[in-house]
C-alpha cells in the first residue's frame, strides 16, 4: 500500500475520532457541567450535544432526580434522657436553571461531602430542638420536629442548590430502662382509669338499685293504701247492706204481726252453720247454751235499735 493511502486512512481515523469525541449524549434526569481549561463553560441538557474536542471537558454529571437517605442518630432531652431517631430524608436539586446547577457542581467536591454536611445539619437541628423538651413530650412532637428542621435548613440547602422535599421520622426510641419505666407508668394509669371507671359503674348501679327499691316501696305502699281503702269501703258497704236487709225484714215481720226475734234466731243458726262449714279446722269457742244464745240475741237487738235510732 502506497504511503499516500496510509496517510489518507490515518487522517480519516483522526476525523472520525474528533467527530465522535465531540458528540455527547446526556441521559434524561441528568445535566452535564462543561469546563474549559478548568473554568466553567456551560451545561449540557438531556439529548445529543456537541462539545469542542480536547478543549471542553465533562466536569460533573448532576442528577436532578429525587434522592433519599436514611439517618440514624442520638439526641439528649432536657431531663437527660437519650433519644434515638431513625429518619428518612428526601431531597433534590432545586431546579434545572444554570445558576442552580453551578451551585450544585462547585459548592462541594463530591456528593459524599454534601451528604455529610446535610446529615450533620439535620442532626444538629433535631438535637437543638430535643434539648429544649422533656422525654415525655418527644413522642408527640414528630410534626413539630420536622417543621423545625425544615425552617432551620431550608436556607442552607438553597445556598447549596438543593431543596428538602420531605423529612420523615420513622422511629423514636429511648433507653431500655426509660422504656420500661414508661410502660409501668402507662400500665398504672390504665389500672387507675379502670378502677375509676369500675367505681363509677358501681356507684351508678347502687344508685339505680336504690332508686328502683325506693320506687318499688313507694308503689307497694300506694297499692297497700289503696287496697286498705277499698277493703274499708267494702266492709262499710257490707255492713250497710246487712243493716238495710235486717231493717226491711223486721218491718215486714211487724206488719205481719210476727215476732222479730225469729230474725235473730235465724241469724244465730246461720252463723253457727257458717262456722262449721268455713272453719277449715280452726278452733272457735262459742257458748251454745240458752244463756249464751240469749246474750247474743240481746247484743244483736241492741245493734238493731241503734241502727233504727240513727235513721
């Protein structure tokens, strides 16, 4: 092969190498920072880009996607209790503007240095917040802790070209001795609340039972009162009817010129008959002699006379 042909092929290879070295493909979600002789030159956005071969260099590939990191650290409360945090940090480049990309590219030497500064800043903010609170308050202050940290570091992140998107505190724990003491306090409070509830329930039960018993006694007394009243009315009506019947019978016998003692004798015999039939084994002492009958008859006659006088 002639020397001229070799030179031609050599020149073609050089041209091809220069062309390919001048083409840069930037993937979606990334931005390339280009420097020339060590000085910032421009940025390359996603897609096919052209740079000056040998003169321009890709200094840094910056991801504008969301990034997350898990943090674990310790803090001390106002009452000297150790608190252990596990949190998840979500952050990203603030925007794709050139000035923001320049901050991201040149504020830190490497991403490792950014992460170290970011985590230490967050830890310091949380520790300063926890140091003003007591251990009993910490568990209920997750939201307040996150808001405090965001307020503290948003300005710093903006200076670095980043934005804090979310900070989640996934776990808050204490030393074993503190956890056990807190469990005992919760258990004792639960027992106290249960005892108070049982006492209230017993008081209500006793009160309702007393009210029910009082109402039952009142109802029973009213019923007994009414029954006694009705019994009295019944006895009075019975006596009135008996007296009326006897009076009418005596008037009829007088008109017929008959002795009214026959009525008394009839009542005497009816009474002895009823004693015998309805006694049900009860012992009744009755004077069955003629003197006893005469005495009884006189008592009945006196009742009739009083009834007539009353009318």
